[in-house]
C-alpha cells in the first residue's frame, strides 16, 4: 500500500477513535493525530497554491474514502 494512503487512513482511524464517547488513551490518540496531521500536511499531495485542489489530492481522498467504505461493510 502506498505510504501516503496508509498515513491518511491512519489519520481517519485515529480521528474516529477520538470521536467515540469517553475514548481511552486520549492523550496518546491526540498526539498521534497531531503527528499524522503534520505528516499529511507536508506531503507533496497537500502542497498546492491556495484555492486549488490537484487531481492527486482528490485521488488520495477518494482512495482512503473507498477503503473506509469497504471496512465498514
């Protein structure tokens, strides 16, 4: 699996873990979410001029969304 897709999926998984009522290991999850956010933010997919969404960014979001949909089924 591509590293960029894996990092985005991990971000979503961590975010969902924090969104449940009374999550366990809150500090650890918040730190992980922050680290993943920084990693994803500085990835080349996300570095574009303001107001533009390149095809690569859209593709990454679609691929991670598809993975979440398959996981939920």
